[in-house]
């Protein structure tokens, strides 16, 4: 691991602690590296909303590096929510190999997210403590992000289930382009807490970087029609991460008032 990477990992692994960020900034300043002034200004700019100044300092810098060290909505260095069950560390070469395999070019903030965390889960339900002392969640489900090796293209079912008949589509939003064409510009990078809504990230054209959630329990065409005609859930992964909130702590709950474990669910991505 290079010194530079070690500094970034220290920032990622110490949410809420400014010390690694300031030590890294000093190290960059000692080398007259223009990333130093950016790193010093980043936290204050995000907290005050002075993003314009931050973008000036970011000019000419590596956008993946910017996303790795910046908090949402500028970057993907999350501190306001827990990111549990992260994947093993990956390199840019690992990510490039996946991009080649699925014929996709990931947006910089998603590359940064994979380098920082390689997937994980942001809980959607609060923690509770049972009378027996067990710490658990009301439901063991959340916003699940795929690890690098799990990112994939959505494959239409060969039996035609994903597509609507002419009569069934009559009341829906217009189909601006073939479903297959829309899907070629998106990859699946995770799912929502209800399991059936999958995250589709744009990787090409005007959709690049945008995030849509599509219901995969029914014909995917219905979701694609909605995505074609309505604004995305977020214009970037960084923006989506900024929209998430910590579900918090519910307190003491008798075990018999919790849903059974089999209903509370597990944490695997259903891919």
C-alpha cells in the first residue's frame, strides 16, 4: 500500500475524526501537492454549503480522489450513517477488470465508493435491545450496495416476463426507446430495504452517474418507462448517500414484541 493510499484509508476508517484528514493535508502541503488546500477546505465547505469554492479548488484534480476524500453530496466518504458489512479491499485494477467484463465505464464517484468500501449496507431500521440484552434491529434490512464482483447487467428473462404486452402497457408512461437500449446504459449496483427495488446506475450517455430504483418483482418494462419519463432518484451516488439518514436507537423492546428472526430477514444481496 502506498503512503497516499494509507492516508486515504485512515480518513475512510475514522469517520468524524479530523486528525487523519489534517495529517494527510500536512503531508500533501509538504510536497507542494495542490490536493492539500482542497483537503483543508473540504469539510468546512460541505458543512457550510459553499460548494462553489470547493469546485474551484478541485479543478484539475483527480475526480476519483476528490470523491474518495469528500463527504456527500460532493463525494462518498460517509460519516453521517453507518456502512456495515463492507467488502474486501479492491484496487483500481480490480475495478477495471469488472468494467471490462461487463462492458461498462463506472462514474468517478462509484469507482471511489468501491475503492473506499467495496459495497456494504446502510441500515434502514433502528437498533433495539431486548430484555435478554440482545442488540438487534427491528428488521435486518437496509440499503445494500454490491461489492465489485457482484455488479452486473440486468438480463431480460428469455420467457418475455419482463416486457409488457401492448394492451398491458396502454395506461403507462410512454416507452421512449426499447427497454433493451435503456438497460445497456445501466448496471445493477445494489438494492433497497424492501429487497425488490434494485439500484440501477447509469454508466453511459445522459444517464451516466444517475441512480434509479426499479421494481424487479414485476415486468421491468414498467420501471424502465418510469425511469425514462421521471427524474432519477439521485443525480449521483454521492447525492444519494447524502439523502440517507441514521435510523438511530429505539431503546428497550421485549423480545416477544419483535418480528421472528426469519421475518426480520438477512443481509444477502438477492442477485
